[in-house]
C-alpha cells in the first residue's frame, strides 16, 4: 500500500513515517532512491538500522501536535453535543 502512495508524490530526501511504514521491502525501495527513512527500527527486527535522532525528534514533535489537535476536537465535539448548548 505504501509504494503506490510514495510513487504518486514528488521525489524527496527523507520519509517521515510511523511504524506502519517500517518494512524491509520499503526500506530497500527507499535506499535505491537515496531516500532516508526517519523511523526507528522495529523491536522484533534482527537488523539494527541507523537512527537520525534529530529527524526523529522533529517527527515526534509533529506527532504530538496531531495528538493535541485530536484531543481538542474531542472536547469540542462533546461540548457541541450537550443538551444545554
């Protein structure tokens, strides 16, 4: 599923992704195109991949932003659905 999506976008230098995009086949495909994956390796994987700590830290900031946005939406949705309002 990831490869058709990645083929549809313009070429880039890095791929910032979560653990669903951590597959050996995808890593090989990215390496052939000189794209650096910003993702830590799986715990169950025997191969230890190098980690770009600065890029991973930036990825984590973005991920926390989305969590906060989702939480605020949940609060707003509950507020909008109450009988008083």
